[in-house]
């Protein structure tokens, strides 16, 4: 039993060392394509925790897109420049026109005509709640629509 534990520990250690030794830094060519100005200009829209928010009291900035942008710039080895817009539509226009280099937003078929997307970095299911299901069921019965509650 003890020999098996040592063997598994050695195998895990070798695997981790092999991953750590792998050079995953981007090439100069990749850096030039992704950050052509020498800094990573990240398009963000204010007010969404999936993009960027600011604490009104402290002024602290955070959000999924903001943090991903910082880490992406760090990985590329270039400065991070957040470019903040009031809404997602403005971010997408800035991305199309080359004002920003990258944005973190949802992929749609319409957007894919103009923009390139990576694999998803976040998947979530969205829905909505009703205060009373019974009232909704009665309303839908009058219109002939089906409704199932769980």
C-alpha cells in the first residue's frame, strides 16, 4: 500500500513538473496580432459584473471581463488598458473598428459574421422567477399556451 502511494505521488509530481516546464509564453508574432499598439486595449461596458463595475464608495473596479483582460495582458507581457463604454453595443462597434483589441461578450450568429470568437470562457443558464405561478398558469390557460412548473 505504501509503495503504491509513493508511486502515485511520484507520477503526479512528474506530471506537474512536466506541465510547469512547458513554455506557454506567446511569441512576438502572437503579441503583435493580439496587441498591435503594444498594449492590450480591452473593451468593457460599465454596470455588468460580467464586464466591469465600480464601487461608488471606494472607486474599486472589478468584474469578470476586467479581471480576464488584466490576466490576458499579463500573459502577453503588455500593459493593460481598459476602455470603458456605457453599453455592450458600443464595445462591439469599437472592436469592429479596431479601437479595442479584445472584448469579453456572448457569441451570437449575427456577431460571428463580423467578429471571431474563442471557445466559451463562461457558460450560464438564465431564467426568471414569478411571485405566483398560479396566476401565470391561469393567464396562459386563457391564451391556450402550455405551462409546466417544477
